[in-house]
């Protein structure tokens, strides 16, 4: 049974509970039965407070990407499957003084790409350039654990955007849980700080178009029409990537002993107050620290590369950094709750107490990527977001698997979507488009429909649209 609340919000009654879906008519009609089957499995976890899909929802491992799931801290559950394997994966945007006309020349943009690749490892086999960074410092202290030379504004402690203009510069947890981390994870994590990673991770140079109705907010944030910004998408790399599978196995073993489970063996969970639950939550927070540092260091590398192009005085202050794969203790309805967001982004409205101080008045920027050939968006939360625990989409969301994309989309179609050979070409760093065909725009939903769904549901509004000009992809 479906209860239609209008304004792109429906409640879908499933055998084991209720799923809220935030999508316009076109997107809602496109959701297949598998996403509902996965939601029903998730709802078998006892005492769920809220479960929802944002319009970018699509099938994942154990849980759909695009899921928000909430339990009370007092008697609830934590699920690595509803966090995702790339713990702390998220977005980051940096402002630049450049204007679109400054980099219209394609040869200049190619040089920018080349210099970015010089300072940011984009191939999985390439190790970190920052070998003097101690993993134990960054997983416990976040950005505060970095050597000062890697924090561009360390000399102005009262105006350190590096720590004030991020969702969290440091996640607190009990470091004694680090004793359970195998040596091989420490070793591998040391090699991946400041590296991009493959799949859908990227660095993009984008041009800003401000929405007229949000021009005042945009100006307060430092955005203007034609401005070039740098968008970064990456996560916790080896640290989170290796922790996730390890603790999924631990949860599965504990569930067998407890005699509980679901029809999906990839869906695991444990009580928040259990030994397994507590250990996972604390180590997950260590991965969130690693993730925010990793994006910070990617941005540091981008700045160093662009300084070789535009001179040593070139600066690119951070606009915001936030995550879309995590479970965080938050206060809702006057009680502490554990909010899982797997491929969903927190979008707080103006005045909300959880906003960083820098964005208390306006609400913080919510960073929503599109695909290589389509717009990305910077949004801000609206009061209506309370009905979805302040969660919105995290991107366009895949419409085809990687294999299906390679089987159905041609390289010529991919090239056409990037306007290859024209003055408006979106440049990419890869030597052949075939190597990244599974990340082509045709693999993703129509991002404009996704944004329309979110805006129509009253969850958030658009502050600026960002058009891609150059893309650096990892492989």
C-alpha cells in the first residue's frame, strides 16, 4: 500500500515496516522491485524509528545507496551494511579566484589536469606523496593531527577555514579500540593518504551559476557567477575500505551465535550497546577522521598543482566538506538517535544548532555531484527536511550497473556527452574514454530529476549550479 503525502513524499507499506520515498512521479515510477525487497530486509532489524530513500536510491550491497535509517541510541542497532564499505566517503568544494573565461583555453585546462595529477595520485598502484603523515595521528585527531605545513591557514588560528568550514574536523572516539586493528591495515592506510581512488571518485573543475533567489546566500558563502570551483569526491581509502569487510565478518559471526538474520547474508547488524556494535562505531569514527583528512590532502595537492600553473600566491579556500556514508549520533525529537546515511547527505536549514558556527545563520552548503557530463549542485537545507532527519540525495545515483553500462553504451556516445572535439569539451585525464566507460553520464540517473525531487519535497533548495569543465578520474 502507498500513502501519497504529495510534494514528492510517499509512504510505502512493506511486510516488515514503512519506507518513506522522496521522489517525483517520474523517478518514483522508475524504482524497481529490488529496492523495495532490500528495504524490507532492512526493516527486519528491530525497533527501527525511520527508514527512507532519497531519489537517487539504487541497489547496493545489503542496503540500497540512498538510504537513511534511524534507531534510538537507548535500544537500537548499528549496521555496517547501512553505512557502506567506503566509510566516510563524501564531498568537498574549494573556491578559487578564477573565472570561466580565465580557463576557456583547452590547452590551459589540460595543463591544469597534468599538474593536478603530478601532486595527487590517481592510480591505485601509486602511493601517497605524504609519507611524513602519521596514520595514528590522523585517525584519532582528524585534521588536527596533520603537520602544520599541510594546513594552509595554520598561522591564523582564529580564522582556520580548514577546521571551521567542514562538517567535522575531528570525530571523538575511544582510541583503545585501535588495538584491534590489524597491522596490515595500518601499513596499507599509510600508503593511501591524499590519494583519489577509483570508481566514482573524482576531482572536477566547475563553473558556477548562482540561482537568483539564493544570491544573498551565495554571496555570503563566497560564490559568484562564472567562478571556478574545485569539487572533490573521495573517502577513507584503505583505512575504511579494509575495516568495513573485517567488521562485517565479525557481525555475521555474532549474528549466527545470536540466532538472528535476514534473507540477505550481506545485511549485518548488532545492538548499539553490544561489544561488536561499540567496537564498530568507535572504529567507524576513526575512518571518518581518515576520510576528511584524505579529502583535505587531495585538495592540498590540487592547490600545489595549480600553483605551478597560476603562481605561488594562488589560494583556494575550502567552502565545505561533508560525508554521505556513515552513522552518527544526533539529537532528534529531543532524544539521542543513531542516524545511518548510506549515500545520503545531511542538509541542515538556517539556524539549526548542528550547523557549524560559520554556517549557523545560512545553513551549510550541501554538495551534490552529477556526472562527468552533467551539472553538480550546491544546495541548502530547508525546514521541511525534518521529516527525513535532514537527509537529501548524495548525487544522481546509478541507473545501470558497471557491466550493463559497458554492454549498452558506446565510447562514441560517451564522447558525445562530453562534447569531445568542440570548444565546450569537458576534458578528462584518462588517455582513453574506454577505461572509464562505466562512469559515463549514461550510467547515472538524470540529476535534474533528482534535484527536482528534493526541491519539490521541501528538503532543500538550490543555491548554485556547477557545470564541469575538466575532470580528473582515478583508476
